[in-house]
C-alpha cells in the first residue's frame, strides 16, 4: 500500500511502514538505522479499508499485474492499483516488465 505524504512523497525511506508479524519479525532488519518502521496489523487493515473505499469512489482506476524480481525462483506476483495513470506507468517501469 502506498500513499501521498506531502511534497516529498516516495523519496524518504522513513515513510515506509511494514507490518511486523511472525513472517517479517525475523526476516527484516528492525530497529535503529533500519528503513523498516513497525506497523501493527490492525492499523494496516484500517488504512487498507480507507484506501479501498477511496479507490471505489473513483470513476477509473489503473491496474497492473506484475512480477517482482527477474529471477523466476524468487519472483512474486503483485497487483498494483492506482488512481493515476502516471503512477501505474511508473510502477510498471520499476517492476522490470517493460
């Protein structure tokens, strides 16, 4: 999930939030100096619901089905939904699927 956060949107690693759970607790770097800022699952679900409500209020959304990572052994499928075409194009270019 991504969101607008003022004039420097997307440029600060300190804007990133990750749900710390049994999957991520031992797999990610946490603590001082880490770009991974802990978010609890309830807070994530509240934000996700608000985001879905917003996207459902729009006349048009842009959807990209992508693979992340060039290595087939490690790649994962993701679906990127955005309100703006240029965000969709940017994410397509960043995924390496262009």
